[in-house]
């Protein structure tokens, strides 16, 4: 939206507000992010119970945070104007048929412009076309929304009924739903394969032509610069000659030009004509391979030389284009590239989904479990648990909510994203439970659940704290903005988010405190 509006000077207010609100809303459902899944699994929290305890603090946080952002953090009218003035697309752009952006080279002209460091006016216009005249697959969107709604309702229903029928793995529901949606995308791509392949082929050809034209223009500029430098050098050398020598050279040149016979004059005219034709011809990367006709060559030799030069030009152009297929020996890498290009052209949506799967999350989460288990084995987690126990004994339920909220936000920035912080703090709370079980002094139900749900608030809200690495969502958010030519620096990220996280955590913890005092009592927690 900030790119299609004409009176928003900087997207800072919109991108930071969007990131904060998205992470606040993710605290409501267990299925919203991996941290909630880890937390619910560690303390055997049913999905419906988790949502029931988190929805009130989250909604109140969002309601109170809105005026705070609007009138305090981003109060400038240049960031959030009273009314948004939109750019207008031309009639031709509005009538242009939108193309699926997942098809390779479908945005051919914009791809060329985005390679430049400066976002030119042409690239901005093409970006506006993509935003204001987007590709919309209404059938696929409706089908996907239906699958998503049915999946969430089924998960909540099974989780609520699991108390009497036993626990059911969540992937029993999510895996079939994902497979059905994937089959839909594959079938849709196969049905429209001819159209998508034609779009990709046409875009690739036009992109090759554009790059070739750019190469020709750059070579022409280089040739002009070289000629200018040579001319300046000759003028400088002539000026450096002594006056007598300069006049003598001019006199000798005049005498020799007057004494030349007709054949010499003809030869000079031929050489001048040849040099003039070279200067006026369109320069190309193959200019060095173009044959030069010498005096005395027969017409047949000149014709053969010209044909060989044209072949050299064609060979050079075919080898220079980076998008053309390689004519050399096929390798495993080139085979994989061809298969991937074929899948992009045949199944554009399904291929884009597979390419964006968070595969890096699997080894990362596995490594964090290993590191936390190492802390447990070496005895550090029990040490942290004893420290937490002393803090709660001194401060009670209020201290449990405030302390765990503060620790969870801080550890998101230093414990390897909020996933690492959730794993570590969950083990500390479990060790804290074990301490009281061995001592025979139970934890009150109010204090225990206030600690758990305060951690849930902190690990979700902590994603928009002071570092991109506080969450995987933050790293992905930064990469997406970079691809859209919006660059957010680390210092700016911390400066803008510090007041937002402070007010959000304060509101959330205060509401949670009131909630646990209303719905929880001081009876011992039954694990």
C-alpha cells in the first residue's frame, strides 16, 4: 500500500505496525507458530484451553496499542496521513491481463529493473501494476480458505473431545489437508500448463532481447569513451610539440598532400570511407571479430570474410546470453536446473510453495533441543529453576507474571529466536515443578498458570523486540522487505520496536494478572 500511495513519505509506520500486530495475534491459537506448539506440548495444554486463556490479554493489547501507535509512536502526518492518495494506473495498464507472478520471467521488464540498485520510474510503474492489478485465482483462494477453516475447526473439535477419547496427533488432520491443497495446485497447474509455458517462453525471449540490447548500449558507450580518450591524447601530444616542429609538420603535410598522385588520393579516400563506416556503424560486442577489408583483397575474399564475421557475431550472442540453454556437456547441476525450470513453468504455484517451505527450521529446532538438553545434563537448568523459585517466593504471582514476561522477551533476542527461548524456559519451569514435588510443597494453581501464560505472551510479543533474530518471522520479514526495496537497519528495528514491545507487554501482563486472579485460586496445582 505504501508503494501505491503518493502522500506516504516512508513505510516505517506501516511495516512495524504490521509486524507487531501479526505477532500479537499469533498468540491466540496454538497452531499459529511453532513456539505455541512447543509450549502446549510441554505442559499438556489443550488447544481450546490455551485459546480461552490467551484471547482476552491479546485482544485488549491490540485495542490499547492502536491509539498508542497512532498518536505517540508514529504521530507524524507524513507517516500516517489523514487520507491516503493513491497513484492512478493508465488505461492500458488497467486493461492488461494480470499474470501469475510465480511463473518464471512473467514479470520480465520488472526483473530487469530490479537488478539495478536504483528503483527507476519504469520499475515503480510495473510494481504498481502488480499491486493494483494483481493476479487473483478466485477458485483456488476459495478452495484453500475452505480447507483451512475445516482444518482449524477439526483440530479444535478433536482437541476438545480428547479428554474423553484420548489424545490424537495433530498431523492426522493437518497432513491430509495439506496434501489435498497440494493436489489442487498440481492439478490446476497441469490443466493450464500450455498457457503458463507460453508465458514463460515469451518472457524469457523478451528478457534475453532486453539484456542483449543493454549489452549493445554499454559497448557503444565504452567505444565512445575510448574514442574520446584517444582524441584527447592526440590533441595533447600535438600541443606539446615545439612551435617550429609544429609548423614544419603542418608544412610537410600540406606539401605531401599536394604532391600525391591520383592513386594515392584514391587510397586515402578508401581508408577514410572505411574508417567513417566503422564509426557510424552500430557497435556491438562482436565488433572486434568483424573483418577488416584490406586493399588488394578480391571481392570473393571480402564476401567470405564478411560471412565468417556474421557467424562470429551469432556465436558470440548465443554464448553471452545468460538465460539461453547451454550447448556444452550436460551435468547433474544443469539437469537439476532444467527440471526445476520445467516444474516452475508447469506447476508454478506448487513449485513456489515447495520452495518456500521452512526446511531450515527442522535442523534449527533439533539443534536447540540438543543444546537445552546439554544444559539439563550439565546441571544448569536446575540452577536456573532454583533461582526462579527464589524469585517467585519473594514476589508471588505478580512477580511471576512480570519476571517471566521480562525473561521471555529478553531471551528471544539471545537464545536463538523465540523457539530457543520457549524450549529453555519450558525446561526451567518443568525443573521448578520437580523441585516442589520433591520438597512436598505444591505450587499454587494461580502462580503456575500465570507463569506459563506470561511466558506465552513474552515469546510471542518478543518477536518484535530489538533484533531480527528474535524470531524466524523477523528474519523472513526482513528478506521480504529487501526484495521490495525496503531496507530496515538493525538500529532502526530496535529503536522503533522498543516502545511498542514495552507498552504491549505491560498491557498484556496487567490483563493476565487480573484474569488469573478472577479465574484461578490458590489451591495446589494438579499436574
